């Protein structure tokens, strides 16, 4: 957060630093060093506290949520599906350096919407009503 005293402290430190660097005749080196030290002590001593608040996005814990998390943590693994077994065979084949036995069935998803990207042509997309200019401000129809 912006605070006027913080801004004044920074301006004072910059002024003292410039005066020291330029070695202005009106300020002796001892005075400049003393003022710089005083400004640093002032900066460190009077920093404003950060009043942190708990984010509303982090859910509060409840006895039900704690019990559900503990139950999930201690639960046995579920049944392996065919898709999981195929992915494991594929992973082990790739690690062994051989051609995978199972085809990669992981769908390609759009990074923005998360929808599965189908294998259709541009003409098919236009025929099915997909508007490529719906969300693009650069598109001129």
C-alpha cells in the first residue's frame, strides 16, 4: 500500500545518496554518512506493519472437511480402469525404449476453454456453426 511517509523516506534517501555521490561542498562527508545512517535507521525502525488477511479463496476448515480428507488419505487405491492400464503399458514401453503397444488415447484439449479439440476440418467447423470470429476483436466480418 502507498503511504506518504514511505514516499518521503525514499526521497530523503535518494537526496542523501545524491549529495554523498556528488560531494556537495555544503555537506561534509561525516555529516553525509551520519545523515545516511540516520535515514537507514529511520527506514528500518518506522516501516509500516503488513496487515495480512486470510484469503476468501481458501476454504475454512470444518470437521466434515477434515474427516473427508483423512478418509481419502487413508483409503485404499481404487480399481484400475482399462484406460489407466493402457496408459501404464504405454509409459513402461516408452521408458523401455520400444514402440508403445497401445495407442495414445489422451484427447487434445483447448488450453483456454479446456474443451476437447476434435479432428474436424475448417469447412466442417463452419458447416456445424462454429464462429471463429466470435471472440476475436481483430476479426472483421
